[in-house]
C-alpha cells in the first residue's frame, strides 16, 4: 500500500495527523505529508481511518 496526499485538495486541517499520528505530519506549509510512503500491513487500519476521515478526501491509498 502506498499513501498519497493530493496537495490541491489538502487544507492542512490535520485530521489525518489526529487519526494516524504515526503516518502523517504537516509540512512547513501546513499541508499533510505521509511520514511513511509504504507503511507496513499492520498500519493499514490506521491509514484507512485517516483516508476516510479526511474532510477533503485528499488522501488516497494505492495498492
């Protein structure tokens, strides 16, 4: 699984950081960035929670 964040959609509201702090952070522009591009299988539920919780649907999980 690969995590992608669409910077055109991201508003930097940090919901993903709250839902999956081990997987996301905000960069200097307050935009979400994945801290781990290809997380381990154990992190799938956390990644899905963040993707589903993103109010702008800016997070995609590929693979």
